[in-house]
C-alpha cells in the first residue's frame, strides 16, 4: 500500500515526499515521468493482481506526456482505474482544472503545496479508496455466493426434473394396470374401491384346444403365440373403448360400460367379438392347424373395483361375470355365444342364430344365441 | 526602466523566507538538510527551465513558452522564490494568450530576479535595516 508521486521536478518530488513522510506516510514511491509511472503501475504490462499503489499525486505539467494524458491512460485500465489521482498544479486556471477532472482526477492541489490542504486531500482520497476496495470485496463476495446459489438452484432444478420424470414413469406404469379414474382415486388413498355398475357387457375369449396345444409345443412358442394374439386383442379393446380386465391362462376378459358408463356397451362388445374372430382367422398354430377362439358374452350388473393391498388389479365380481364365462366355456369353437339379455340389446342390428338352451351350473337352463355378424 | 536598479537594498525581498523556513517543519531526522537540498535542486533545475523559455521565445512557440514558464513558476513557488515565480506566471500568461510578443523583456527581468534570488538564497535573510 503506497503513494506514488509523479513529477518531472526532483525538487517537487522531494518536497511532496518530505511533507507526506513527516505526516507518517512511509510507503512513498516516485516517478519522474508519465512513462515511469506506467512502469511502476504495470500499465500495458502482463496482467498482474491489483496494484499496491493506493493513491497517485500527479504533476499536470510534464515534458513528453503531461499529467492529463497520463491520468486518462490510467483511468482506462481496468486494474488501475480505482486508484484515486490527485493532480498537482502550479495553475489555478479553470480550464486546466476542468481538463484534470474530465480526465478522471479526483482532486487537485496547487503549488506551493499547503501542508494542511495536501494532507486533508490525501486522507480523504485514501478513505475513498479504502471504501471502494471494501465495496469491491463485498460485491465480489456477493457475486460468489450468488454463483453458488445459482449452482444449487440448477442442481435442485435437475433433481426436480428427475423426480418429475420418475413420477411420470410410475404414472405410466400405474395407468397400464388401472383405468385412470381408478388410479386417481387410489392416489387419493381411498381404501377399497368397489363400485356398482348395473348395466355392463362382459366378454370372455379363449383359445380352442389350448391344453392339448401346450402339451405338444414348447412353452416359449406357446407364450409367444399368446402374446401375439392378446396384443392384437388389446389393440382392439382400445379401438372399441373397452376396458381390458385381465388374461387368465389362455383366456382374455374384457368389459364394456365401465369404469365410465356408456349406453352402447353391448354393441361395442359385439363389434369387439367379431373383430377378435377376424383377427385370429387365418392364423396358424405352431402345429400348422388353424387357430380358433371361443367367445362368450353376457350383459348385466357387476361390482368393479380394487381390493386387497398388493398387486392391484381392477377386477369384476358378480353373477354376470360367471355367466359370461360359462357362455364362453360352453360355446362352440369359433363361435360367439351370447345370452338372451345380450341378444335383446343387439337383435335389431346384428345377425344371430338361436342355439337352443344350455345347462348353466347354478342357473339351470338358459336360452343362448350365436352372434354371426352385423346386419 | 527599473528605477531601483542602483539601490539594491531597496529592491523587494527576492525570497519569501516564511515559506522557505516553513519547509524545515518537514525535516526528517537522520536526513540531509531538507532546505539546503531543495535549494540545491532548484538551482540545478531552474537554469534549463529558463533556457527552455528562451528557446520557446526565439522559436516564437507560445505553447512551449506556456509550459516552460509554468514549470519554473511551480518550482520557484515551492521555495518561496516569489519574484521569479511571479515573472514565470506572467510569461505563462503570455504563452496562454498565444503570443511571445514582449516576452523577451519579461525574460530579461526574470533572469535578473533569478540571479538576485540565488544570491539571497546563499546569503540568507536580510537583517533588520
């Protein structure tokens, strides 16, 4: 921390140094020209740290480069511009002082230097410098902590993004298992979901002679075939707006009219059944014989919901489910067997063949129909 | 021109002794005599400054005159060499107004005052008359 005196006159340098030394300023350096001052300050030199010079006393009138020009150069250097410059002049001409202030000088003193004036101006310039240094330090600290804060925020943003991604992933998984309104209700932590649906149509389908087939064909091939067929059924269920419930071995269960009720659930299921039959038509089993499905349909009330605490599944319960299952198991290969309840809904727009009566366990005789196509 | 030329004792004091002696306040211990040193430096620096003034006048360069006179004005004022400083100020003013006209007369006067100041600096303050 030193004071730099720039003056071409050795007498002036000695005089200023002596006054300042007597006042207790021990660190004094001098230069006899602007160029000498630049060298001392490291101006235009390689970028070093902040200068150790705290204040410059600069003679205005010097040969070669004068004090005004030198002041401009110093103020234009980012590392040096904070050093206060006090101009020393034998002139009190307003225009000279104007030039000095325009060049960035902070203050001026006149020759011959008055001790009181010189010391007061030096002290206030040093105080200003000290305050500026302190503020610079505080600003730098603020900038640094700001930077750290921004980094922390960025990392938090990233974590939040990852969390949202994880959430979206589990949401997708959940929706793959449960219908969306049901998933929403479970997320609201409803205990058991068991809703009454007075009027829905349930469909069961299975592969004819699957047991025999499994005995002859490698299990991996059987599973691949099932996956192929059921994936096609899944697409059809989506197309018809039906809710796939589950697969049980070689059986496929789908329902129309829930969880969102719709008046045309019987028609939608009938269309699905016809499309399912069409989808497997022409497909060959692994053994080379044709693949056929057997389908049963019934319309009536069910209870639908999610029960238990693990491996959630949206399932159906009630007589309607059992009867639909019977329609399938008692049906003819490649046939679509429906009950009278379903037939009554569809008779105007679909073609049926009467099958007579079948014996249904726990129900006795039931009149059934074979769905053969649309009218 | 100067009516007092033959009566040197009645010439105004060349040095403001209060200023010069005031500088002793800044004398540091274990250092050479400050006033003596400053006077020595002044005597060394003033002649080239006077030469620079003369050269500027000869060249008719008002700006150079202003600068050279300004420097001499400052260094002489520092030591209380008041008449040299005053003539330096007059010459600076001349340069500032853009002319060297009449400057040679001021320069002659300045050289006389400078010589007188040197004598006074060597002799020390006049005793009471």
